[in-house]
């Protein structure tokens, strides 16, 4: 390949939205892979120098998981101790950082991701219908999970109510098209707030009333 | 009920099987799957299931789309920030498809298949050699016949089937477990709406509302006459 050609191809797609620590590390690996194919811890740390919160142990945890999953390969496994470890990107699976466990296995996709994908596809739905359509044999989604997700999304203004729920009749909902913010599913946090990773914003927060009025 | 079972609808199974075989095809075979059929046959439900099984990317086409709008919509679905030119964007899509191995589902493809955007589709397929699933109305195969380069890359044609009595029973049992709707009525409904699953759902909804109001536990043809079946036709004038 001529040098001109190499220069022309030095662009990588970037992921939109909130970038997780793993995504930052994955991006750094892909950039080094494109540059000269030599991936080192030092190179990753230089690429992430704007993120001092990412400690070396966090990076090496992910590198170890990627190696266990066969994504990364150590180039100089027989090098003596205290030699810089050099890695090679064996399996480049695209812009999205692989969700890989420490032992290298891949966890099933979260049910939330399936709910978010499904509600865009099927139009209007009740909680039961959404749970059915979002279920796969590997990742079944319970009706209660779908109901809770619908409740949070409608409070955040992401869903419009087509049929108001009443006793005996389940409510029907539909995604407001302008509120499809991206492919990452908004997540319910433990504090009962809804966080949208596509925009990086908390879109709904449950207001808790203090007993006996505000102090 | 804590765990959900999947409603075994015919079209869901058909598309799932086709996508499965396309995703695991030997590399020398083409990777296009086309599902076509009238609206209301449950194609989108089938798409949702296939998308969840394979973490597929999903875009729904619009009539007004130009080439660029089409390409930007796919990139948005992938969560990738689009580059400047059209060809760069097609490269971005193709690269992501072939690297990730995730299929791309394009629904309502009849809106783009007759336009210039159809050539983008061919480009994406050629550059990625990925798995592409096109879903559209009845005339999609005819429109595709004019796009020779795309047409001969189809691995499987999947015509959407009209709802069977099993489909209708499964839908009724799943949607309204609190009442029993008898087979004679379900069969009559399915016959009258000619297997259109969306109209079946409308009828089931009306029957359920009435049954709740009247306190019926089972509904058959004796309670619900054939005239009450909603077929989408406006009522004829009388007198």
C-alpha cells in the first residue's frame, strides 16, 4: 500500500453520545491499530491523557478481558519481564467496544436494549405486547420489566399515551419519533432516575416528598 | 407471570429462520433476505424478533428520503457520527456492518427501492458483504427485478403468510387471557379480514371490551354475530 493511500485511510468512525471508559480504551486501541498496528499500554495512556480518572489498572483489566476473549493478542509473549508488552488487534468488531467479561465470555445483551429496540419497531404497544415482542429465547423480558420501562419513559416524555390505562384495559403507548435519541437504551438508575446515554442527560428524576413537608 | 414465552406467529418464525440461515451462510453465498407482503401481516413483529435475536440494526424508510437521508438514518441507528460526503458515509456503514457482523434490517423498503437510494443499497451490500434484510410490500420483488445487481444477491425470498387459525388463537390467548374466545368466532374473524393480523387485533380488542362490559367469560359466534366483525369497510348505507 502506498504512503498516500495510508494517509487517506487514517480516519475512523466515531461513536455518538456518552462515551464509557471501556469505549475510550477501545477507541484508543483501534486508533493505534490503524496507525502502525502496535498497541501498548503507554500508547493507550497517551491517547487517554485527558482522562486521568482512567487508572492503569482499569485499562489493564479491560485489556486482559479482551485477550481472554480473543480480541487482542500479545505480540511478544516470551519477552523477559519488565519489557514493554506489545499487543495486536486480532478481532476488530467495529466502533462499539465489546462487552466482554473478565474470563473472555460475552454476556447476553441486556433486556433493556431489546425493549428500546423493539418499541421503535412495533409502533403502538401495551406492556404485555412490548414484553412479548422484545423477548428472545436467550433473554426473556418479563411484563413487569416492560411496564416499569414504559412508566419511566412516558414520564420522561419519550412515549405518548395512545389509550389511557383503566381497570381491565391496559394502556397503549407509542414512541414519540423525535425522542428516538440513538441506539443506546436509556437506563433506569438505582435512584429511580432515567439516564439517556445517547445525549448524556438525566431525563427524568423522581421527586421524593419528604415526610411532613420540606424542611 | 414472571417469564415470557414468545407468541409463535408464523411470520415471526419464517423470517427468523431465513435470517438465521443468512447469518450463518458460507462466505461464497449472497446475504440478502427479502420479506414481502401486505401491510398488517405482522412483518414488523417478525422484524423485531429477528432484530433482537441478532442485535440487528433497524431502519424504517420514509417516502421523502433522498440518498443522503437514507445513509444518515442508518448511521444514526448505528450511533456513528456521519462523515462529510456520501461515499465516506457509505464506507462507514459498510465497515461497521462487516466488522461487527450484525445484520441490517431495512423496513418499508418500497419507499426507496424505486429511487436513487436503491443504488446506495447495492453499494452497501457490495462493500460490506454483510447480511441485509429488506422488508416491504407485495410489489417489492417486482421492483427489485429491475435492479439486477441487487436481485441476484438474494439468498432467500420470504413471502409473508396470511394469519392461520393457530396464529389467531395464540394472539387471543396471549392478549386477553381473562376471557375465552371460541374457535368458531376466531375462524370467522380470520376469514372475514382475510388473514390480516392487525384487523384481527382490532376485532379482539372490541370483543374484549364488550365482554368486559357484559360480564361474558366465553365469547363465540352465538354472542358475537358475523355482522359485528370489523373488516375495515365503512358501513353500507341503509334505506
